[in-house]
C-alpha cells in the first residue's frame, strides 16, 4: 500500500515536472549576429506608463529575446513595450538578446521609473 | 465511538486547519500554500494524504488602508497542491508539499497589452513537527515545527521570447525557511487553536532577478464547532504582517509588504472516518499596504484529505 502511494506521488510529480517547458523560439539561421542599436522612446517614466523599446540587429534568421529585472514587457519581436508599476520604481535594466542557431548578441538599456505620486 | 475513530476524526479536523497563505500583496513568486499545521497530532505510522485547489483574484489597488481609483491591471491564479504527512512516532511527524500553477495570469487595462500567463511546478516544502506537550485526556497539544521551502519548480520562465515578471513566476526562486508553533485545545466536541508562523525568505539571485521578499509573520486564532460526526465548522482570524522587499544593492522596495487581517470561514465534511472535504474562503477584513499595491480581493479553496493507519496494533496513545 505504502509503495503504491509513493509511486503515485512520484508519477504525479514527474508529470507535473515534465509539463514545465520554456517557451522559446528557435532559429534556423546561421552566421554573425550584431545588435546595432537598442533604444527606447522614453528612458524616464512614471509608473504604469508604457514605452516602446526597439532593437536593430543584423544577421540571418534572428530571434529576439527580452527580459527586465523589474517591470513588465509586452509584445515580441524587434519592438516591444515596457512599463513598471509601484513595485519597481528606480533604475531598471531591460536586456535584449538577439540570436540565431549559431550566434547571439546582447545589449541592455536602463529605464528610470519615477516614484508614484 | 471508539478511540481509533475518535483519533481519526481529530486528525482530520486538525488537517483541515491547513491554511492557504494569501499574501498581503496579491501575488508573488512561489506557492501560495504553506504546509504548516496539518501534521499536528499525527500518530505513529499514520499517513495523511491531501490535495487542494485554490483560486485567488486581485483587482484592487490600496494605498495604506485606502482603496485607490487606479486600475492598471488585475491578476488571478489557479493552483493545485498535493501533500503527504507521516507520523514517525506519536510525537514526531514529517510532511512534504508540492504545488503546480495551472495558470498565474495578469490582465492589463493598457491599450495594446496582451494578458500574460505563467504556469508550471511551484515550490516543494519539507517540514518537521514535534509535539512537545500532549495531553490526550485534556485535549491539549503544543506543537512547534520547522520547514524549508525549495525552489524546485519553474523560475525564469519565458513565454513568447519574453521573460515573465517575477510576480508571474511559478516558483519562488529561492530557499525559504519557516518556524511555527501550533496550540490546540479541545473543548468537548469543539476546539480552539492558536498558531504563530514566521517565514524567512532568502535573496533570489537568478540570471535575471535579484530580489528578496520581505519576511512574513502570521498569527491565527481558530474556533471549531462540530455540528455532528460528519460536519464541522471552523472560523479563523488571521493576521499577516510582511516586511518590505529588497532589490539589488539592498534598495528597499517601498511599495511592498503590509498588513492584512483575514476572516476565513470553513466548512468541513467527513463522509467517512478517514476521508474529508473542506471548503473555505479567505476574506480580507482589513488591509494596510505600504506605498501603493495590488491587493488580494478574495480566494476560495477546496481541500481533500485521506488518512491511512499502518499501525495494525493501533495502541492507544501515551499521554
């Protein structure tokens, strides 16, 4: 009885764990990848005010990955929107990584979120 | 009712005291469920298996204790958890919890912004409890415990090539420790209980995040009223205090942490002596949010519990 319960729990955990996958795009492109610019419409923002961030890169079969240490990103591809709520006032870093199957390049931009009034 | 039946009922009743930790803030990385509490009183060689589902919804921003008219976003999650507890001796018991977010979503009131959703395995928690005072005839227990929460699940989750914010990550991304003490007093068929709990969060340092949640302190008082052998009502008042969070370079996050007083009505049904179903809701009565924060509006939960006694002798418990 105890063994059956143990096996059931292990099976359940394995099923749950197997369902956890990163949802990344994959590229078939090869060759050099270079980010030429990473710019935002505004780099000083009030809370909950979105701004566009655009990346320009050269290379073949490019995939654009985005991350922010604080705040939220919405969209995909070479242009994305960023905003931050009251949780995230201060200077935040947004990182864009452009990649294909053989190479990648990363660049960061800092955006300051003003205190909420 | 013989002693074994009575004992089983007591175990299940105590199991129902498991409470979902609804944070003062609406949302944060990691499981909403804290495993403390429901292994108390587990006798020797008794296994308690439980499963719970929780839905939580948040759509209201607070500044201090006042509602604001800000509504940039709202969030909700659906969570399922499983747990097992086992009585190693009549006083010492261990427990394991693990949880899974079916979804952890945020909907924006900003033009052009799509909803964002995380999902996946959350944290695992291991805890140990030891009954330092056990008076069977007086129905009085004092049970301190210790637990550690491990970030075994999904963190740094990426959806559509965009990393989710920390509030939507299923796992907490850091090890957390907790200590707690549970005091139980039976009064005829009814009972009153008290619990104190403290959780200490470690700093999250992943490839993207550098963050430390504030420590969490909870005190709870319970009153349990048995309608009959199969039906039990439980009322809980729970006060939560969370310290402010900290980001990189030890910067304090001013809009984090706060205080919430919850009322948690709970209905417990025991169709058989070893199986129970519990329904409950977290209803905030008072909130004080540091700065301005999205706050939990309500949460509803259902919990199933099954106890199995492997001790064929079923010796009466020593006082």
